[in-house]
C-alpha cells in the first residue's frame, strides 16, 4: 500500500481531489469544489505587470478581477496604490488570496469575494481584468458594456472579445494581452447648435467604439471614440467633444467652442 500511495496522490491531484490523512491512517479523498466554467491557471507575473501597465493602474483606481484565482492581480494593483477586488467561485482560492494579501501587507486595500462573476456589481470599477475563456468573455461582454461607466478599461489575458476590436494588443512572454475602453453611447440622432444659433442635424452610427455618420447630411470622417471622448472631421473642421447622457459638448481642449448637441428623442 505504501508503494501505491504516490500513485494515488498523483491520480487524486489529476482529478482535482483534496487528500487528507484519515483517522485510521488511510487516505481520505474529497472531491474539490468545482470552479465553474473556467479552470484555474495562474497568470505569469510579467503578464500581470503588463496588464496593469496597459490599464494605467495607479493610486485612486479600482480594479475588479473576475476569476481572481490566488489573488495576484488585485494584490499587484493594491501594491500600485489602487483598490482591488477579486471575484472567485472557488473558496479555497479565495482563502489563499486573502492569505497572500496579508503576507503582502495590502489587506486593507484589497478584498476577495466568493461569488459568481455574473452576479458581481461592476459599476465602481475603473479597470476590469480577465483571464477566462472565449465563450465566457462573449457572455460577459454585454454586462461589461452596460454596467461599466464609459472610460473604464478592460484588460484580458489570452482571449479577445470576438468582434469588438481591442485598442491595444501586446505579446508578453508569448502570451496575448488585450485592452479595450468602454465607449459612451454616441449612436443616434443629435441636434447640434453652433455659437451663432444655427442648428445642424448630426446623425451617428456606432458599433462598439467605431463611429460613422453625417453632419448636415454630409459624411463625417476620421471619427474616434475613446470612452466619452469623441472626435471627427466635418465641414473642413476637426470637432472634439465629450459625450454625456443626453448632450455632446466641446472638449475643453477643442478649438471649436460654443456649441452643444442634444439628443433627438
């Protein structure tokens, strides 16, 4: 039986079981708690650093890591002065993450929660980090787009967001890392009134961060949308703007000022 013990331990680990010594000296095998749809694979430290760099994580930020595993991403964010929240379904990993946070001396700036990531409230995040699977990313995408505030950065290790193109893509130690910025809702019909009081119809069509449209019935060109910042060229001028809930106003740095667009209901 002694010779068989190493083999049994190996098979138990392969199956994901927990192994304990029984009262009679034998081994007791307990099935590990299922982690849901995504197996746990640690993100390499170099990739963690790149993800946080790409998301510009620093003091004042709030990083939510969905599927946080042993907590390395929220802990690294807390070490940069941000607040971190790790969401993980596996209670053993949650306990391990809390212990790591204590060891790192950042337990006051980071929290770990045993929770289904689809139930997590995301509104307070300035950054969301992911290392999930393509199918989970696809299911999660509508939640990210509707719950996160415009300007929130999303960074994913290994897997993209389908037909939502990333704004940045890096290869770090042969691992893919992608970044997106949640866009404001620009699409629709707007009434743009210039400083001279004249009204101009502005019609915008939006697909994620890609924007096309017309001003005064003529196509706009070179449109960009990053968070709430919209820019486009029309009538020979470059318009730079900030999108609100029902208005578009000139960016403080814009050369064209004194106008406002309001959404046409």
